[in-house]
C-alpha cells in the first residue's frame, strides 16, 4: 500500500473549521475545501473510504501516488482560493458584470440585437434536459434534439436554396473557412489555384479564412468582384491564375446587396465553386443563393434568437448543393428507420470520420453548436415563415426610414440597395458622429475618418433611429413606414421561392402548444438530469445551477464583440482572471481564450508551433509525430496546420512505443516540428514515459503538443507545462463544467510556454485580443464564446485549488472503483502502475464477442433498458467500451452501473447458449409500444423493460427501437420528412 509523500497536503472541509464562515469572509485558504466541493463531488466521505478499501488504499493521496509517476507530480498545491459560498460567487460575478456597459448596438458586422422567445429561453437555454445532453452518438436516446436539429437543417436549406445543410458549425468565420476547404476538395483545377474573395467580406471572416489558408499554401486574393462578368475578368483579378473558389458576402459588409449571378457563371466556367456568406434573416426577402448559382452558403444564425454574447457562442451554418454532401464538414442529421420500421433520426455519413480517416478527414471539427442551433431552429418554429418575414420587413423598414432621413438631410450613402445596413459618408466627421451617438447610448462603427457604418435589427426602436439622426445632425424620422416588399428587382425573393412550409414551422403558435412541443422533445432524450453518462474522453460532470446562472445576464449576453473596450471591462477582467487560473492549473505561461472548440484549440496550438519554427528559420520542420492511439482530430488538425503526419506505434500495453518514437525522431531529426500526445493517454493510463518522450522530442528541436482532453485527471496533481509540454488545448466543456449542450457549445483555449506566446491567436478588429505577432484569428470573435466563460470562472472560484485537486482525485477513484469491480466480468484492457487506471478505463469485449456473438452495440443498446447512456464505443480500440464516470457521480450511481454491466454479462452467457439472434441483447432497446404489441420474443416483457436493478418509478423509455444506420446513409434525407412518415 502506497504512503503519502511530502507534497500532499491534507484538505480540510470548511464545515470542520472552528469558526463560522459567512459570505463576506473572503476567499478560503488553499487547503480548505469549500462547502460547494461537497455539492460537486458525488461520493460522501464514508463512500470514499469504502471505495478506497475495495482498491486497497487508505487515502485518496495514496491512491494518486500509486497511479501517477513521481516525476510529474506537482510539489505545491494550486494557489487558487475558493469563494466561501455560492452566494458569494454570484455577488463577485455581479460586480464583474457591473463593469460592463450594455448600450444599444447598431454596429452590425455579423452581430445583431435579437429577442430570444421566452418560451425558448426558459425551456431550452435554461433547461438541463437540453444543455446537459451529449452529442447524439446514441441516436435511440437522442431523438428529441435530433428532431430539433433536423428542423434547423430544414430552415437553413429552405432559406439558402441549397439541398443539404449540416447540423451547425462554430461561427460564420469558421464556416467560411470550412467552405473554402469544401471548394478546394471539389474543384478539379490546379493545386496552386487561388481563392478569390470580395472586398466587402466581413473583416473577421476574411481573417479566419486567411489564417486557415496560409498553412495550406492557399493564396487568398481580395478584390472588387461586383463588375466581374466573365471568366476572363475573374482570371485577371486572380493574377491570371486558376481559381478554385469564390467567396462573397450577401449582403456585403458595407450593406450593399449585389447581384452575383454573372460572377457565379464565370466561376463555374473556370472550374471554381462559389460560396455565399449570407444573412439568414435577409434571405427571407432576398433571392436564395442556390437560385443564382452558389454551390455553398455559410453564415451565422445568431440573429435567430441567440444573444450576441460578446461574440458567442452562436451556431454557424453551412449548406451545399446536392452532390457535395460527402465533402460536408461537421455533423449531419439524417432520417432513417428503426427495427419496427418507424421513422427515426441519426447522425449520417461522416459521424466518426476523424477516427476512421484521420489525416485524410474533411475537417478536424467533431462537434457543432447544438444548443444554439436548437434555439435558432426553435426561433423559426415559433415565428414561422410569416413571422420571420415580418421581422425582416420591419428591420428593413427601420433602415429605410433612417436612410431617408440621412439623405434628406444632405448626406450621401455608400449603398443604394440594402437590407439593414447603411454606409454613410461623413467627410472628416466620422469620429464626431460616433461620439454624438455614444452620448445617447448607441454604438455605431467607424470605417474610417470619413465613413460610418450602422445596422438596424429586430430590437431597434424609433427612439434609436431619432438619436442616430441627431448624431448625424439631420432631422429625425417621425415614424417608421411599413414596407410591403423590398425593391431589389430580380434579387427579391419570389412567392415561388417558398420556405418553412413544413407543418413544424406552422403549427406551434400559442405558447401552450410551443411549450408542449419543446417538452415532448426533451422527454425523448437522455441527459445528465436523468442519469450518469459515462462516456470515456468526454468528462460528463456536473454543470451546476449556480455556474449556469450568469449566462443569461444581459451584462454578459447582450454585449457586441466589437464594442468599445471601456464598455467591456468586466468581461475582459473575467477573461484575464480565468486565464491566470488556467495558467496556474496547467503550468503554462500564457492562455488564449479565442478557440471556440477543442478542434480549434488543436489547430491554434499547432499553428503557434509552426510559426515558432518559421520565426527561427526552421522552415523544414514540418513533421508531426502522432501516436496511433491518438484522437483522430489530432491528425486532421496537423494537416490543417500544414504539417505532415508520421504515425508512432503503440505497444501491446497501449503505451507509446518508445523505440519506434526514437527511430522516427532519428529519421526525421531535422524535420520534426512536434509530437502530439494525450496525457493521461487515450487509453486511460498515466504513462511513466511521458517525460522521456518530451525530452526526446525537445532534444531533436521539436515541440510537444499535449492534448488536454484528459486534464480532469491532473488538476492539482500534475502540470503539463512543468513536466515537458509546450502547448495544450483545454476543454472547458469537459474539465471546467461548461455543459456539452447536446453537441456544443464548447470552448478550447490553449495554454503555451512563454516562447510560443508571441504566436497565439489575435484579431483584426480588437487589438487587445492577442499579440501583434500572432497567427491570425482562429474564431470570428476576439474572445471566442465569451458569454459562457463565466461558467468555468464560477466553477474554479467555487471549488478553488483544493476543490480542483479533490475533483481529480475522486475522478481517479471512481474510474478505478469501476475497473476493479468489473474486471472479473470484463477484462480491463490497459492499466498502469499497480494495475491502476487514470480517470477512465477500457472494458475489452473483443474476446466476449468472439465467444458469445454479442457486440459492443448490443451492450450499448441494452444499457438503455437499464437506464444508462452507453460508454464510448470502439474508441480508442474497436470492440471496447471506454468508461469515464467523473467525480460528480456518487457511489450509488456507480454501483447501479456496475450491477447493470454484471447483469448484462450474464445475459451475454445466455445469448451464447441460446443464440444471440433473438436474445434480449439483440432486441434492445425496448420501447413501451413494442411491449404493448404482439410479443414473439423468447424472453418475457419484464426482462425486456425492467431488468434487474431498474427502478420502475424512474424508468426511461426510449422513443424508438434500434436504428438502421445503413438504411439512413443509403437513402439520405436531411430535412424534415413529410408528416405521414412519422415526423412530429
């Protein structure tokens, strides 16, 4: 039995203090566990003792000492103080929020005021049944949000006039960058062809696209494309080079609506594809891009009921013409059928493509912005086509009223065909106009000293228009005249170009009906509010109510990302504090919050490494060494960063093969740019060779990228920045309690050592967001998904360094408890020192499958009958289940899961004896309807629905039987099916 070492300090609960700790007591010391730790961590003290006894250890510290290599152990406790209570944390956040000034934003530039329908805000955004769910890889228990995402896809497809839309992307900028990749993969022109973009592209989009293009060797040519009428003119603008893609804004960043049909024809003539970055609300009135020749459309759904949130999160969209669906990045919901022939939904086509295709994947994006996409889709369900058109017409009417006032006052507009945005020429007076508007509480945008940009939106009032007119020194409009239809000629959407005709967008018009529809969907799904989601490598821990509370405060949610810096002091201070805490936790010197997903953090970290080598004159360092066990996004990100992947073998014990790594390093010594490694390993083990790996790569001149997906096993235990890593991305939606939202939002900040800090992301419009020497914008907004950062801030402040350490300790305890209890029934594939795992364990079903015929799919579906979400299937090893219980699950829930898995093991033996076909495992999951109908199974109904240990009062009923994935891919339908086939 291991003994405690000198660097382990006893952690004392605040409740055991000899004085009463009140809310105004100030932060607790770094060895005191706040009361909230007991709310966040599941097992009680007696449970911890019992579980430790099962494992043969007398303390959490002894368990961790045995599992973690001494060479990487932190020697000092985390110097982060906890708040004395949840109320005190809310008070601190209120103080930070008060330092923000929420003024009326008429800045536009892709971010607009909008009204979140209260029925959506209350019952989706603030509802744990929606925000604590995971990506719907288990479709039978995800039918509600899959239907909501199908609504979203239908909305985007209808409005853009393109056949297939994915289930959302991270923001408009990254959607445009992904569209560039789609066009490059599809076009057959020469590999040195260029991307041509219009000069009136949103500036942040241009920067994100350029950041993505540069490491791939793609030249981006910005030009005035309005007058391009033929192929020769397009080639001329491209410097007489081949063009693989054209990207235009529709309407332009300046507000002008341009006719791009001739350009599209010219592009197609030279073998290029066309992407339109289109305003979705404007498309209710504008001719859809698909009608005038666009192959791809991208944009944001932010103004469909999702607050600006100081830049995010919002759901970006991407739709394509038919024929491009297999090049589509991200996630795609499709229609299929279950075992009984009923309509059912599932993720289609590229669901696991990063794991399968690795460096050949279409994208490194594995997730979406599901919660925000659901909100945007529900905004369309709530308003319907008529309501959306009315909002658009009223927005246009406001812009027209202001335009008429400005021109009547003698000012010249830079646009003559616009939707909501005006460019106003004010020679030498732009700053003066902005200051005058600011005095009345309104933010406008200064393009240059002679030009002001402004946008109307859903929430713009007549008083706002009058104040703006006064700021320009012209007579204010007396009223806002209604507009029956815009006057845009052939660019006006025709009555034949219908949208949102499906009944789902035309049925739920009373709040009662809408409330019940939302509830009916959430009732179909399994989220953390129902039970444990033990997904390995996903860290489905508690998202506490207190942590979630600030998300909807207007001080955080109503800020425009490009608002003046003196109006955003509170949010930027929160970013600074959170960054410093993450630096303390990881041992890194600098953190950037801009990446808005783990995949984007990977990309940003690798770009920093690449630019560091280039700055040192090491242009030849382009080899990225990646273990064969790594997450598939690692290889995909490396290719995006312009690196060449060289795979390093794993040993039979699941560790990185040191001899193979040494051979690869020697072979590519002058070319090694980086090693990408996950720690603890993707196999759930603290490998004792990690420091040797880092030293080997550093000695060859390379850098070490440590994937932070498993940081939940290291808080207060080890710091990657101190034991050899140079850069990591962190998953705030895993380790730091931002909820997964059913598949997004996520936040993937990166931490770096000081020598890489000059190469962190920056932003073209907010200079404070990153270093001048940075790699460019990774996300459209300067601080990424800023409005959900208070969640992670609150978590860290609530538990402090001591609570973070206890969280990791108990995460390790819970995983080892499950592994020890189940190893008699299922082999645990990989273990480290003393047969211990880290925070997750892999149950090996391969031998059992050979013996019984029962697959991991059978076990996963049968777990639904027992009331569980399945563990991660067939990753990182096919035919296995990876279990990560997290620290938030109590012993009773762990025991319930263990008992279910033991019972399933017995069912596997029965299946082997009687034949797996016809077994309860192959028949799972079982719906209530299937039990009520004819029963031809060899097992009885009670065995099917109420297996051993299921509490009848808490029974979860899946809405569909097992879904036929092959049928869905072969008969691809990605929009709402007709009602007669079972929709809604």
